[in-house]
């Protein structure tokens, strides 16, 4: 293969950037995708598409087939790709391929067109000037950053903040990255809703920052041995009421002990906000 692809610096802001397998597979798919429409055995593989299979992707990248399946599911869930499979092969379509992989003609067209309309002598005299828009054109690619894989202009959502808090807590406990899956995202939302509901009942702030702080304290309050050994969002969601109850009982046993300011603050956040619905 020859030629090149564009890789935007904003890729580092992609939600899966810390997952090396996700980045590896995404870049591999972009590198292998057709940059022009081609036919193969009567099938038209369009620009931005790749005819492959999970087994072939596994051989080419060194990633296991099971991980390939998971990564493809994730890329589909966040609308980076579309996958159509048959008994024989899989066609992967890179969504928005034309936006962040504009071909050379599309890049140069706005630059060359004004020059073609000028007299020859003026074009020669202005040669240093005509080189400047070329660089400017590449700089203007930054304006398309909202169309690049996974990059959003809006601030991080509460869901993303809480997700990162959990991943950070997991790494603190086990010293390794948590392998986030779709089921984690589906179970995180109910936890956030329960925390918001309990705080609302106590007429406590329910803005995103307050909820994220309460979520962080909620994670810190987990002491159950089984939960700590099986630390995952689905397990935490299923044991939500038990976690609150254990945290409440733990404070009750120490009610005759004068709390420190930090302990008192934690008790207010967890005891009043989170345990409100369990009294």
C-alpha cells in the first residue's frame, strides 16, 4: 500500500483513546479502507469502506478475535463505523470518512482556483503569497474537529465524568485499566439517577458537579469484600441499596465518636444525600 492518511491531534480527546486496542483497530481500519471506489468479485467496495473479517483483522493487528468483536461493537455504538456482515465477509464503512480524509483534489481546489483566474505575470509575482493559503487551509482543518471521531465541542457530560471517576477508582484499587463495556454505560445511568433522586428528596443541590462529587464519595464508601473483588458498574448498581445501608450502619456504630471535619463532610454527602431514600 502507498499514500498517506490524515491523523488529527484531536484524536487524543477521543473517549476510547486510552484503550490501546481501540486506537490500534481504528487506525488500522482507516489505513486499510479504500480511498477510491473499487470492485472485487462483482462487489463494489466504496471509498471509506473495507472488505475484511474478524479473523483477518485479528491476524493483521495481533488483537484476539473476541477483542476485535468488542472493539467493533464499541465503534458502532459511538457511530464511528457501520458493519455489515455475511457468511463470507464483513464490510466496514467508516462514517464521516470524507470529512476527515478529504482527498488531495478537494484540499487544493479552493487554493488553485483563484490562481487559474489571474494573469500569468501576476501569478509569478505573487508566488510567495500563493503558498501561504496552502498552510492556512490545513490550519482550517481544525474547524472540523467536531466531525472527527469521538470529538465533541460541548464539555464532558455527567455520565462521562462519573465514568472517568469509576475508571480512576478501579485503577487505584487494582493498578490497571478498567475494560469499559456497553453494559457499564447502561448501568451507570441508573446509579446517577438514584443519587440525584436521593439528593433531591433532601433538597440538596443536584447540579452535575454536586452529583459527581456524591458519586465519588459513594465509590469510596464501598467496603463489601465481594464488591471490592468484583468491582464493576453492573455489580455496584445491583448492590446500590446495600452499599448505602452498609455505609449508614458503619457510621451508626461510630456515632459516639467525634468525627473529624473531613469525616463529617463525607457523612453529610453520603449519609444525608445518598442514604436519604433508605431510612
